C-alpha cells in the first residue's frame, strides 16, 4: 500500500464519491437506506476533513507558503462540510430538508474534491518530493487512527470552533 499523501487522499475521495452515487441512486422514498448512506458519508467526511486539517494542510502551508490562499480556501470548504455533516447527523432521514441538505453537502464536497485533484494536488506534487509526500502520508494514516468519526466529537469541530473564536 502506498503511503503517498496524495494517493491516500484520492482514495478517500473515491470512497466518498461512491457513497454520493449510492445516495443519489437510492430513490426518492428510500429514507431508511438514505439515512444509512448519509451516516457513512458523515463518518467518511469527518475522518477525511480531520486528517487534512490536522496534517496535510498545516504541513503544506509550512513547506509551500505560495499555496497559502488555496489552503485557507480549503479550510473554509471543510468548515461548510463539517457544519452540514453536524446538522445532518442530528436530523432524521424523514425530515423534509434531509435530501436537500445532503444534496448541498454533495455539491460542495464534489466541488472541493475537483479543485483539490485538478489544481491543488498537482501543485503540491510538483513542490514536494516523493519522500516528503510519503512522510506526510504516514502521518495521515496515524491521524486516521485517532480521528473522530462523528461530527459531534469535539475534535471534529476543532478547526470550525477555532475559526469562530479567532
């Protein structure tokens, strides 16, 4: 298994996008199925945003200061996803806003993934060596072990809370 940070993050993206497709294919009245899929989406995104916020972004920000604006935008996109995940985690799949809120989450995250993969990751790969990306990847895997799995866990909302208090 590769420990290249970009490879690992792209694997997470593929997993999340598959869950999005599952949600969209579930059908209009499949509330129970959609509820289960959204719970998996929330868990996957909670872990993913945590490891990027705690490891990838700070490291790239330190090593490649020219990418500061990209990183700040990514933090904000994660903030939106985290808030939507928290709201969805407290909703019933029968709530009239559940599908709409999930659709907004999907659209925001797909936009974020596209920007990362098409624009940001190539800049990071160009600016960092293979060894650096593998070191960061190893730290991403370590962070995944202690990552929150629910948006209600304090560490999941740490960056959002820090942003509000700053």
